[in-house]
């Protein structure tokens, strides 16, 4: 099969209306997870020791009546969204006139990988085998720190994470996220939600990347605990409680924006 035939087949699959609907539900599912993270962040601000990251949000959901069923739905719809993004990386959005650039394809694949990771985490918590991502990150960092090559890899990973966070901040501040939406029928609240949400999430991601770098240079893997560690470190700063509540509200804005993207996003 030629590359052109493969692209045509992928495009044909993406045209299926049911595929698009499930992918849009997946976008809303991402919103649910971010709203749960925001809820936990605010709880942490007032002394709750819960994990303020995706694993904490999924664990919170798993503990609720009917939560396992919701987790299965999250896993399926997020997987569909990830597959949609992979098709988009291959053939571009249906609304795009020009083919995506190499950089656009790389960014879209990165987004797809992130959704696949979240879908896998939801699947694990639905089965009752979910684990704290902070503990997993610290354990992996400890193993990598045992070799020079591993430390180089950690530094590279930390810089990439900081870069991803910085891109989120730029996308929110410059309102580049509007390019992902059908602007003609966009509600007024979409723009402020997207701007605040992207900046808040970007700062949190960048903070997690900085902690990876700090953990590597201080040979302390316990610091490399991802988003949870970044937010809890923020809580130890002066006016930390206020900053954590602000971070929680910002992440909640991103979660709400995910619902806007599910409804008005270009697919």
C-alpha cells in the first residue's frame, strides 16, 4: 500500500461522523479530568495531602459510586481522541486548505501521545491497578540518575517539559488557541477561558519541568514528581495558599475550555 493510499484511508476514517462524535466526547472527558485536578488543587491549598495531578483526579473518580464506569468511558473516548489527532497529523484538519507543516505534525503527534497516556491511566484506574504518577516519576528518575546517560536524558526531558509549558503560556497569552476553534459561532466566554486556562496549565507544566532539572542536578529523585510536585512546591512559597487557589482556578478554566473545544473545535 502506498503512502498516498494510507493517507486516503486515514482521511476516510476521519470523515466518519461517529468517529468525530466520540473524539469530541473525548475532548470533554479531558475537561472532566482537568476540573477534578483543579478541585484537588484547591483542596491541597487547604491542607489535603491528595495528589494534585491526573492520577489523583482519576483516583478520586474511581472512589465515587459509578466511578469505574465513568473511567471506562473516559478511556474509550480519550483513545478515540488520540487516534483522531494521529489522523490529523497524517492528513491535516478537514477545515485546513493547506497540508500541515512538519512542525504542526510533530505537535499534533505530541498531543495524541498525551491523550493516549491519559487514556491508559484511566484504563488502569478502571481496572483497579492505577498508581500515583508522582511516585512513578520519582522511581523512574531514581533509576535514570544511576548513569551519566540517564542524567543527560533527564535534563533533556526537563528542558522539553519546560518548553511545552512555555508554549502553552504563549498559546494562551497570544490567543493562538483561537485558531483551533470555529470563531464565527464562538461564545464570548471562550476567549477568556482559553487564555487563562492555557497560561495556568503552561505555568504548571513548566514548573514540573523545572523540578525535573532540580532533581537531576541535586541528585534527589524525590523532587521529580511531576505536576503534583510542582503545585505542592508552589504551595510552600510565600502566599502559597493563595497561589494554589489561583492555580486551581486557572486549571479549572482550562477544563471548562475543553468543553468549548469539544463543541466548537475544528476537527
